[in-house]
């Protein structure tokens, strides 16, 4: 049934995009100065999870490199690479300049080496940029005249609140590309494109694709995950097409798998917060911070912890209940927390 499993991967970038032409055009226009050997102003991609921000960034940069192959592109996921060292290393790795760099290499040396790569323009995509623990890397990259930035985050207000003054003032200008949730029809069309390339003809019906799109509530990551789970289930059962029973089972399974993967990707301090919430069932911020500080050797500031919690809310791992003074946190899915 599955003829090309790559198409059902979350990080697959299609040759053509569906229902994001305005966003592609706006981002592409912001990058046009690079075709004239000029630096592009920073571009910001804002929106909730699963709306195609990363896919569109990679797609637009792929189109740009087809026009000008001399442009280097570095993609760094700040969820994993959240320190100055890791960001600079990730960029150097993309341009092939990490020889003789070790964990003990001074960060200023990484910056100096990156400054020496000015023979070619570099576009740096910083995904989940609001996960950075320190904004020094942004300051470093903005100082380099041959580096252009594409920054991906959920919300502009929360991102800029995390910046220090020198970074905030330098990045205030730039293009904003805003992404809304997909409608059911839009997401069904995206899934139809994926199914057409990934599955045997007739493996899934249009009605089933709409069912998936409706269940995903505008989140393409969930929708593609459900389609992938359903196709794999049907294949394991030796079926020639996805049945409604298979699809019904695939929807909660895919959601659980996505949430588990996200939990496993949490950095150390986020995972401590998550575990405390899981064990408590529901907890107010003060008790949460106190218990967190008891469990770690080098606790982060309350501001950083708030950023962590906000990010976990965006990713549907936890929910904030109530207003500021009476707010509590609890897991969205208790089953994962108990595993």
C-alpha cells in the first residue's frame, strides 16, 4: 500500500505547496536581495504548530537555491540546539567548517570561523527560535554581513519578550509572515497530495481524508501522522485500502505517538517541569517552581521557566487552567505522563 514512505514523514518538503502561496510569495520576496548579492532583512514566520512554517521556509529556500546555487542554507532546530555554541556549530556544520572544533572550543573562535565564510552568502533558518536559552547567537549572526536570518516561532510577542535590548532593537525590522490554522478543506487537499504520492491508488478515500482533516483540527502534523498510522495499520493487516475501522484506531494512536515524540524531545529542564506536573496531576506555578528547584542543580530563572511552559502549552503537552493569579498547570494527556 505504501509506495513512498518519505512523503508521509513530517520533514518531507513537497515539490509544490498547497494553500500557502501567499506565504511563499511573501517570504520569497523578502529573500530577493540575495539574488542581487545583497543581504536580506530578517524574516519571521509566526503561527501555531502544524501550519507549515518549517516546510514553507525550506521550500522557499530550496527555490532560491535553484536560482542561485552559490547561496548556502543552514537549518538549526533550536529545540535541540539551544545554546550559543550549538547554534554557531550548527551553522558551521552546514557550510562544512567544523574540522578541529571540539566541545572545548571557545565560542568566540566559532564566531571568528563563521566570519571567515563570507565568500558566499548564508541563510540561517532558526526553527523554534523561542527555545534559545541565550540570545547571544542571534546577535552574533546579525553582526555578520553575509548572513541572512529566517526565524520561526509561535508568537511574536513571546519571542520578542525573550530578547535582550540589543537583539530586540536589531531584529525589530524585517518581514513578518503569519500562518493561520488550515481549514478542513485545505488540510484535506494537502493530505490528498501526500496520499497520491505515497500510497497506491484508491488506498484511501476522499471522505476518509476529510475525516482525518477534521480530526486534526487544522494541524497538518497531526493529519499527516494519522494518514501514516492508518496506512501502516492497513498494510500490516494485509488490506488493499484503509478501512473505517483502521482509520478510527489510527486517529488516537497518531496523536499519542506525536505527543510522546514531543515529550522525548524536551530538553532536561523542560522534562523536569513536565514530570513534576505529571506527578502532581495539577499544580500552581509557585509549587511547580519550588519542586523544580529541588530537583535540579542549576535552576533556570522564572522567566525562562515561563517560556518553557508556554512552549509546552503550544505543543499541546500541558494546559494552563485559569487566569494569572489562579493559574494551574496539568497534562493534556495523562497516559503519557504515567508511562
